[in-house]
C-alpha cells in the first residue's frame, strides 16, 4: 500500500479528492489492529500525523476546542483535564501509555465504535464535531454524527478537523466496566453531567450507537431538587430508568443482562459521586 503524508489540511483534501478510496490514518490504534489481525488491506493511506493544525487545542471561557489529532495523553492532565474532567477520566482508561500517546479523539470519531471511550463524554456534554471537505465546513452535533456501529455521517472526502465542547460549572464524571482493570475495551461505559437543575447521561458499549438516556434525565429533573442530595429511592429509580434505555447484546465480551446491570450500577455510582 502507499502511505501519503500531507503537511496541511488542504493537501490532505486534495489527496482524498484524487483518490476517494484512500483510508485516513490518525494514531493508528484502530487501523493497525484491522490490518494486523483482520486482514484489512487498504490500497492507499493518508496519514494526518504531520498536520499541525489538527494537533492544537484551545480552552476558552465558553468553549473548549480540541483538534482531531490531539492525543489522549494530552487530555489526562493539564488545561484540558481541568476544563473537562470527564474527558480526562475517559482518557486515562484508554489502553496503555503508548496507546494514549498515539490514539486521538478524531480517530475515535472516525472509527465510531460504540465502545470508544471518548464518545459518551462527547454525547453527554453536547459536543459538536467540525469537519472540512470539498464542499466546505460542516458543524455536526455529536448526537447526529454517529449513525450506527462504526458508522458516522461523514460525507465522501471529508476530514474531521476538531471537536468543540461547551464549558460549564456542572459536575461531570466517567466510568466504565471491563473484563479487567486496565487496557480493556469497555463492556459498558457511562458519562454523567449534573447541574443544580439538570442531569445528562450517555451510555457506551450497550447499543449500536452512544445512547443518551433522555427519558431518565427528564424524569430525575422532575422527581427531585437537583441542588440537594437525591433521595435513595429516587436514585434507585433513576438508575433503573437509565438501564432501561440501554440496548445491549450478547457477544464474546459480555451478556446483555450483565451490560444492563453494569449500566444501572454506573448510573447510581456517578450520581452519588456528583454529591460528594
């Protein structure tokens, strides 16, 4: 296969225009697994590793913008972790230090696996995905971006440029369950954000896409005063409602029943953490 290494987004777009079948490469932590273990054989690869504008981030007063090629290692600590603690928590669960130094949020979005660790955070925090293509820029709310298992709404020739996430004073947290304590693909994952008037919850690895538990969110906001401690019976009912929104399956990693149980536990656990 040929590997092309553009130095700018415009050059990368030109390469995709000349070869629409080319495969985009970010950190390679997903693509190399497909090549090494699943016999994927792309004819040509366009590497985004030398495009500096994809490697920058900006923490503003109202919005955090993260370039598609910013590695997870940069999200674990520092300004991004301070502004988006749930994203930092998710980043720390991604593979090994070597994987976190290479893997990117743009790669997570390009692959769009329901088990992608960064994706529930983007869903719960109402992120917007910014893409550039032959017809110009598009700004896609994350909840419209992922349309199925490893399927997104990118059009032909488009490249993910960045992600923007609104800043707020809300408490936010992320947790996941896997078959071991580290370097594991999620069996179930959950991100929760809480303010004094609302809660948002997004579930990973328990459906064909990342799932927002909209009904459970609305029910909790109506059931109690979120500026106060949530009563135990209300917390239990909330966890049950979050679990009911999951659409898990049985596969080689887990059973549907266990995944739904895990979601219930994670929802209550993060709700309780938001009160500490």
